[in-house]
C-alpha cells in the first residue's frame, strides 16, 4: 500500500469505528430509555368493571361537554379540560362557579387513565370516582348529585342513551352511571405516536440530536426517579421540594398536598408526580400554575427535587426532549347534545 492509500484506509477505519460507536451509543440510549419508559399503546386503556361500549363512550362524551351538569349550566368538564388545548385550560388556577378561582391548576385529562390515582393529591382512586368531584365542588360546577340526576332525567333523549349504555338496568340514569360513562370517554383521550413513542419503538431518527441529549440528561440527572413509565409520571407521589423548598409563590404554604388527605406529617407538600406528556401544550405549570415557562419549570425541578443547578444547555436540551412527548391529539368532533325538556330547570338568573 502506498502512503496515500494507507492514510485513506486508516481514515476510513476510524470513521467506521466512530459511526459504529455512535450507533452503539444510540442503541444504548434507546435500551436505557426502554427500561424506564413505555410508549402509549395503540388501544385506549380498558377500565376494570367499566366496559367501553360504543354507546357508553358516546354518552360519556355528551356528558363531558354538557354544561347542564353545572348549577349555572355554564360550565362543563370541557371548560377546564378543553380537548382543543391539551385537555387543560391555560389558567393558573381554574375559574369555576360565579367566576370563582379554585386553588389549583387544572391537570390534563389526556392520558389521565394511566395515572395511578387522580387529582394532584391523589384523593380519587380512579376516573369514575374523580368525575363526581367537580360536579359537587362549590368552586367548580357547584351542583348536587340529586340535582344532576334530576336534570339528566328531565332531558328526554338522555333516557334511551343511558339505557343503551347500561342495558338491563331498570333506572339507568344515576350519578354512578354518569361518572362511569364519563370515565370511559376520558380513557379514549390518549395521545399516542409522540416522537418519543416512535423512538421507544425503535425509530432512532424520531428524536433530534438535541432531544437525545435532553433525554440523556433527563435520565443522568435523576428526573427519572419520579418521571417514568408510560406517562413519564403519574406512578407515584413525591414531595415538591424534596431537597430544597421552592419559593412560597410557587408552592403556597396553604396548600399542603396529600397531608390534607392523610394527615401524616411526612405528606406535607407531597403531590402526585404529574405526567409530562403533552407538557408543551399545558402551561402554566405546577399545582399552583405559577410558572409559564417550561425551561423555568425544569430549572425549578433541578433545584427543588435534585438539589442541582442545571446549565442552560441542559435545560434547553431537556425542554426539547419534553417537546418530543407531544403525541397525536385526540380527534373529538363536538357532540350534538340532547335538547332540554319541559321539566329541565332554566339556567339560574340572578
Ligand atoms: C372549574 C374547572 C373544572 C371543571 C369544571 C372540571 N375540572 Fe377537573 N379538575 C380541575 C382542577 C383544578 C383539578 C385539580 C384539582 C385538585 O387536584 O385538587 C381537576 C382534576 C381533574 C382530574 C384529575 C387529573 C389528574 O391527573 O389528577 C380529572 C380526570 C378531571 N379533573 C376530570 C374532570 C371531569 C370529568 C369533569 C366534569 C365532570 C371536570 N374535571 C370538571 C378543574 C375542573
Ligand atoms: C423526587 C421526584 C421528582 C424528581 C426527581 C423530578 N420531579 Fe418533576 N415533578 C415532581 C412533582 C411531585 C411535581 C409536581 C409539583 C407540584 O406542582 O406540586 C413535578 C412537576 C414537574 C413539572 C411540571 C408538570 C406540570 O404539569 O405542571 C415538570 C415540567 C417537571 N416536573 C420536570 C422535571 C424534570 C425535567 C426533572 C429533572 C430535572 C424532574 N421533574 C425531577 C417530582 C419530581
């Protein structure tokens, strides 16, 4: 071999080795990610004891959009969990009955079926139990179970819809059946095929170089201690401020999280770890809704949960990685709701 050829050969060997090792590193990153996260399955999750028949899902969808479930007849589930804005409402904290501000930010209903419990403090065990809460919350829909059932019974076309959704029951219009139907509809609000899901399924090009660096940082820094699984969260509780308490603007002293439920002192400021799916669509962040900028939220997490000041590059890459968690948004055509009957209460007028 002459010198030139030999040099060319050496270069090509080095290049091949570099390409091989980049490939091996990518495989290693994908393998690590697959051990921690799961793609959203193609089929919506099944809810135990609550069959997702077409009739039940359609009924749940109508109820999700029906403002007559609220005392004012102005507020539906979709008011605060808008299917057009990532299943959330873009408010710091939600506005409910009589323009009252509630104390917390509205979490997304998208992929909520995959959360191990519902609400920031986990006070509802599943979607059906959860759905009864807002109808009766004085700051949200401000209604009573009896009034909800009476209103539903007064709307003539709801009876055949409930019958079809819950066949074989003599008196199918109950609050339990309404919340079960809403739950099966909510379980259809999943967002599969995010770039990150494609990456987990083996498409190495589904993430950009920066997103892969962001994923690596997300894993190496320890975000995965809490944010993992199919929802990149939603699997456990953790204290907000595990290492360092965030400012009282971001973690207001009055809201003690799970402590209010369990009364155990170890649960002060403990919240359900939220999902990070579609996080770019659901600002503002945290249960207080005090942070609008995702990079700022990531920085706060670094300090509060890990005791680390993340560099700007790390923050930027993590934010880009989090962008890869936005999946196909559910296509929900607005339901035509059954018209009110003669006995349906008129909307209250002050
Ligand atoms: C006035 C605004 C408002 C209305 C109306 C409303 N919600 Fe919510 N929703 C919220 C807020 C705020 C929270 C968080 C409350 C908390 O954790 O204490 C929440 C929590 C939830 C959660 C828990 C998600 C999670 O990850 O923990 C689900 C599911 C949900 N709502 C579904 C519904 C359904 C179904 C309806 C209609 C029956 C409804 N919401 C009506 C504001 C609202
Ligand atoms: C020890 C557990 C833990 C670790 C580690 C952790 N988080 Fe969190 N994360 C939480 C909890 C709990 C919340 C909810 C805090 C609240 O609002 O009360 C949260 C909230 C968030 C939110 C806001 C979500 C929303 O919907 O408002 C983002 C974004 C986030 N985390 C990203 C990260 C990143 C990035 C890292 C790593 C730098 C990280 N987290 C590390 C537990 C953790």
